[in-house]
C-alpha cells in the first residue's frame, strides 16, 4: 500500500474543492474589506469549524457579535466528515495565507498541524492554571513539546449505551456484555447484542483504541515512538471484535457501519448495546422511537480484570500563524471555550464540558442527564497515537481491521500486517539512516 504524504491528502472530493473555492473568495475579498473598513467597524475574526459544531455555536456567536466587543466572529461552516474538513483545512493552510484566523481542531490532528508550523503557541495568553481547572481528560491533547497549541471546546469520549428495559445494570466487562447479549438474543428480546462502527474510516480506529485498551494492549508506545499492534493482547482485542460478528452478537453489516448507522438501528430497538459519542443520547431522546426513555449510558468497559476507557474525541480552537488580529482571535477563543458557552452546548447539544466547575453545577446536573457519566469517562480517556503520522497509521489500521471483519484474514495476520505497515510508515517519515532523524 502506498504511504500517504505526511501533511497533505486531498481526496478530490467535490465538497472539499467547493469549500476551498469559497475560502479563496473570502481571502481575495479580505483586501477590499480592509480598504473599505473604518475605525468604528468591528475586527473580523473567521473560524473554520465542522458543520455540527458550527451549527451548535451559532447562538453563542450571535450573542457575542451583538455584545459590542469590537470583534465580529464569522464561522465558516465546513463539511460534516472529520477527514474531509481536515483535508479542507490543510489545503487552505498550504496556500500560505489561510482565509481564517482560528481553526477548530480534532485532538488527533494536533501533532501533524504543529509539525507543519501552522499554529501559534497559546501559553502567552493561557497559563497552566487554565488547564488545571479542567477535568483530567480535557487537559490531554492540547500541548505538543513544551507549548500549548489549542484550547478545548468539548470533552467528548466514546460511551457505551445500554437498554434499561432489558437489564438492571450495565455490563461490568466485555465478557458480561457478550453474555447478556447472547441471553437476550436467545430469548428473542433483541435481534442484535452490540452495535458499533466497523466501516473503514476513523470511527473504526476509535473503536480499536478502546478495544486495545480494554484488552491491556497499546496502539502506541510513547517511550519508543512505535506502534505495538502485534502484541498478544492486541491480537486478542482484534479476535474479540472478529468474534462478535462470527458469533452473531453483532451483525455482519457492522463492517459497513458509521456512527449514524449504528445509532439508527439501536434507536429502532434492534440491539441491547451501542458504542457511540455523547450526541447519540440527544438523538435518541428527541425522537419517538421504541427505546426513548429506556436507555442508560456508561463508560466503555474492558475485558475482565482490565481498565476500559473511551477514545478521547475532543475539539479545540487553535490560532493560525499569520492571523492579522491575534489578540482579537484569542478573545474569541476565550469566549467560545469558556464556561458560558460550554454550559449552553451541554444543555442544547449534549456535548461534554471541559471545566470542572460545570460538573459541580447542581442546575446543570439536573438538566444534563449525561453529565455524571461524561465526567467519569473523562477520568481515563484514551488518546490516539500523538504523532504527525497519525492519519496514515489510522488509515492502514482501519483498512486491515475492516478486511478482517469482511473475511479477508484472521486476527493474527491482520495485526501483524498492520504492525509491519505502521513501522514502514514511521521509518519513511524518519528519513534515511544518518539524516539525524530517529529511526523507529
């Protein structure tokens, strides 16, 4: 398999090309606006966000712009898909003068963007006491080297959804999850036991982060900067996923499921368990499906005797190098990532806050049912490999695991191939011997 370039991979998707054209128009128009501007006009700050979060912050942004702060926030609504908006952001930044001041960054992007030199460190404006006021998991994935590169807006992790009408409590480990699933299936209470994301995309990589952790394995070893995908524990994790399909606990169609596919089937009452993100709760409860009011949520579980944990899926704001208005852009970061906006996002959209004080707010506890479990999940979240090569590593792991799920190889072969290809990617980025780069 050909290795993807380390910092850029545009898939020629129409959505990316079209939105890039819009960004170029904004960039060319910015000079005209500067000529027309007068001192009384607010400073424009443009923020590129994925569509769901752009929609979620629309109300707070409108209030900010009406506050008379002297700053006008313009949110550029990007694509829905995480990988597509990353391609859009990268293609814009490669132009050398991006038509936005701030970028909402997925936690897995940060090492790549920092290595490319596209961001400005934020510690000049945000001291260590700021992150200290957040939940442990929310503090992760914001720094690289000795610098702070982003401020987190959400504290989301992967969660386990379970049917309160079918069982008195959630499973304590993966063995119980399977046992409960089989019992309910045998008695005709549900068609499927467990639904999750098995399509060849980033969602499957997030599932693998959780399953690897839950079986005592590690995708990435910080000490050696290497992957460890062929360990006995990693093979056992892959074998567990494969067994879910072979034994009928999960449908074969899971190999083509993304988040919404799994959610729709679960919301229709077809399964006992669901792996998804916090947004799924709101989608279930606002509908009129058969499981409304009958769903509990808990942190991800591990194998017996192992510590489970959900994949960290936080988004945060970073300052683009070359922004003509860094002070005003930082003011926007403070507002959008502050407790006022995060409180509203928790109430309206179900996003997990990052600030500890919000988890201690009695009114928010009463009005946001997921708050307690979201806090629990943020105590031991799992990071994806913090390397500029993450996009390539994720792509090849998802490709191999999806191949296993569709019968193209067993767990041993799958993980051995994923490990070998991962090391090839890392060696290609390290450079030839004697270049001064560390050879993994």
